[in-house]
């Protein structure tokens, strides 16, 4: 019986030895508890929703000479501090082409290619006659008419935006000045008059010239324009700023 018992222990491989399968198996990793999972999630990086993610983009606003976007730029900076606004001066003659390179622009109407644009008229500028301080026209308090310009030399600069026609005015005996600034400098020397929107007269104000409103002259309409195929959220936001919408109002 003893021999038989001894053989039985040998067949089982001994009471103190582990089985061959058990020796290769690794203990299962302990599962994370709920607090551990929560802490791990807290440490994991999250997608940033900070406005600094928008710093790579800039809103570019074009503006023709005399346009006054200062108030709207201030409102934009209050509402969109994470998107810088770049103001870029554009010429009236090149305003349509400039719309290919800016997000939107303050332009003077009419503008070529308006069928491909969104255009929002903003305000009309009164025309003024700029004259030398020595001119008899300065006797008028506030306004003059086209009849008052009879016999005056009417200087029309190459960048004229009004196209004012004064039938009884005299043409100059020299080539048109290249721009409004040069035309006003000519007027300051006592030669002729020039008709411009009031904002341009103010922009080129000098001590040796004055200006009076031309009561029956053409106005200049300033408008906000942008390409129809380039309407973005930023453009819509600027339109809201210009139209006086609040940040929470619907478009």
C-alpha cells in the first residue's frame, strides 16, 4: 500500500510544486478605481477653447481716403479682442481691385463690379469748396452755390471722387494735379478752387485755406463693401458692428 501511495504522489508531481501552466501566467493588472480614473482624466490635455487660438487670423479692413472708421474699429476691438483689425488705405480708383485682398472695405459709390459685391451704403458726405484764405468767396458764412463759382478756376485732381460740374467755371491752364493734396496746395497759393468731400477738406486742412459747403453740389456716398463669395463670420460680425447690432443680437 505504501508503494502504491508513493507512486500516486509522483504522478501528481508533489504537493508543493506549482502546475506548469500557472508558472507562465502573469497576474492581471489591478483595475483603476473611480477616483483614479477621474484624476487621470483631469491630467489629460484638453482641446483649447481659448480665444488665443484665433490669434493667427486678422480682419483686414480697407478704407478710401476720408472714410472715418474709428468708432467701428473701437467697437470691433471691444467685441473681438482676440482678432486684430488691420486698417489698410486704398485708393478710390483701385477700390474694386482692393476688395480681392481685404475682408471688407469702406468705399465710395459708385463702384465697378457691384453685381459681385455686397454693398451697404453708410452715409453721404457734403461737398465743400476749398479756397485760399484771400479769396472773396470766404465772405460767405457757411454755404455757397454753383453760381458763386462763375469765373473761378476749377481745379479737378486726378483722384477726384465727386465729378462736380460747374458750367460757368474756368478750366486751369495746367495739367490736373496728381491728387487732392496737391490740388489744395495749389489753391493755397491763390490759384483757383477745388471741390471735395468735407472729410478730405478736413484731412488736408491748412492755415492758408478755408472751405464752404457747396449747397447744390453732388454728395459722396461712403459704403461698406465685400465680395459675395467671401462672406465670413468675421465679415458678418463687422457688419453687425457697423449697423449697431449688439454682440447678442441675431444677424
